[in-house]
């Protein structure tokens, strides 16, 4: 299976009928990328544009990317004399307005339906998601903010604009958020919230141990598995904290607490600081086993004619082992990246470290594990029950791990109830 096929297979947006409304803002050109990404994820996209949006971008672009006719005329019936705004809102699963102008927000907040898009918003019962973008002064105007509050109270979904350089030459809040973030929120809207009562701590990425100011010992972990776990736990409603080593990827949500660390010792301190408030700890980070015994403040120079040099290494703290000793009622999930005897080594680690679940993966296999978007793992529970998970995207694997966590939480709760 190709990576694109794996991504498409998993997305909550797959096979969904998505209506993308475009209004007359300068960020309208960015919506082309959103439509492209949505179709890549397997959604069927119908674009609706206001008359003013067409001053910025043309329907031709969106018709080409979405593969569907672009709608912008209010009084043109669909095939079979069907009324367009009713027909479209009836088949839709989600309506997203990107960018949403101050004008469109104001119209909907006040019940005005004078073009196709605003009329359809009135006619639909599916989630409507506004992604505003405008000049900072417009954004902070009392009228815009009051309209947004009114719409939020009525159940409409909103995303805050990002801050930065604006097209009008000023700087501040008002930029369209990154397309990745918009997609994440759209997926969020479709995800059932079954972890709302849980606080989840996730560690991710590699650690970096310095040899001297310019050299270090690290590993090939990209952070993708841990970021996927944090993202999915958040989507499912958990309160999430992510402790990350120096990963090379961006985290696509700004609504979780992220703690950045570099070394294994810093990772240990951060875990010990945050684990107490968590009911679930998922340790995906690839923590270096050793660090340099002596850290050199100056760059080490080549000395003499010898072809060899010796570095003396010292053991790093065993974070997961330490946590296993103080875990109490918490569910702890560990990862075992192995190159041989996968099942036996993982089972031994699960027992030795007092874990509830261990996720084992064969990092020697091509196309999975470190740096890859996919993984193929074995999930082993405390009872010894092992589940082989085939090649899937890391996000889907994260969801399967979270299902096992839910089961473990339920079991623990049941045991506690039986006891008392
Ligand atoms: C060059 C230019 C850029 C504009 N950019 C924005 C914008 O980013 N956000 C916004 O709310 N309005 C913006 N406006 C104002 C809207 O185009 C205007 O309020 C219009 O009535 C919106 O129509 P609509 O909501 O029906 O699409 C801009 C206007 C111009 C001339």
C-alpha cells in the first residue's frame, strides 16, 4: 500500500461531502490548497463562492481542483429544478468557510441570507466551521467579536486567526491559520470524544546528548509516532501534555501544552514534573541510553596521528523504570524498538518496567518505524495478550493504542469498584 493510500484510508474526511465556502478576503487564494488537501484525503468537495470572493480568485481554479462545479449564483436551479442551497446542505457532512470575512460573520450572526452561501448556512443542520481572516483592527472590532460570540453561543465552530505579517502591510492577529491546522480541526469535528475525562502525558522524539558544543549523540526518531498519539488523544477529547525532544516536525495544534527538552536528563525532569496530574502516560520518546561522561565546553580538536579516539559514556536515567515504581493507578504505555526477538524482548520490558501496555516495533524493517509515516506494531497487554497491527499510518496506530488504553482504564476502574 502506498503512503497516500494509507493516509486516505484513515482520514475521518474520507468519503465525506464537504462544502467549502469562500468569501471575499485576501486569503482566498490559500483555500485552493485546502480544497486540494481535502480531495487528497478522499473528501468530495463542493465549493461555494460569494460574488466578492470572485474578485480575488476564479471559480475555474476551484472547479479544476475539486472536480465539481463551483456554485455562486443564488437563483440558478440545480438539475431537475432542485433548489441549490437546500439540495447541497442536505447532502453535506460539514460546511467550512475559509476565509470567513467580517461581512459574512456579521450577516450570519444577524440572520441575513442574501446570497447562496449565507442562505445555505441558514438552511443546514450540519456543523458549520468559520475560519476568519482579516486585518487586526477589523478582527478586534467590537462588532466582529460580538458577532463571533453570538455565533459560538448558537453552536457554530470557530478557529482563531494566526498572528504575523498581514497583507495590508501591518502585523498582528488576523492571518489565516496554516492549512494543516484547519484540516486538523475539520477532522476534530468528526471525531467522537471518548477520552474527555482523561489527562494524557506523551513523550516523543529523540534526545540529544552533547559531546562538545557542535557534536552530539542522538538517534533517528522523528517524533512522528508520539506526535500522532498526542494529536489523536487531543482529537478524542483528552487533556494532553506533550514532552518532546528535538523533533524535526511541526505539531499541528496549538491547543495542547508542549514542553521542549533536549537531553535525556531534561526529559526525565520534565516527566517527573508532569506525570502526577496524568492518568495515562504514553512514552514513545527514543531516549538515549548513554550520555558523555564529560561534556567538553570547547570543540574537540584532532590530536596527534592516531586514527582512533575514545569517548567515555555514562548511563542515562531509566525514565520509564522510574515511572513504573511510582505509577499507582496510572496506565503506562511503553514502546520497544527492537531489531530482533521482538515479542520476547518486549514482554520482558513490559514486566520489568511495570507497564500496562507495550508497543513493539521492528525498526530493522524497511518502510516502517523511524522517520516513516507508517508503522507496523505489536500491542502487548499486561495479561500477555498480543495484537498484531498491520501496516497503517502512525495516526491510525495511535488510535488503536488509545483503544487499548481505554480498555486498560476500564479494567482498572472495574477492579477498583469490585474491591470496594
Ligand atoms: C483588497 C481587499 C482585501 C480584503 N480583505 C479582506 C479580508 O481579508 N477579510 C475581510 O473580512 N474583508 C476583507 N475585505 C473586505 C471584503 O471584501 C468586503 O467586506 C466584502 O463585502 C466581503 O464580501 P463577502 O463577505 O460577501 O465575500 C477586503 C477588501 C479588499 C478590497
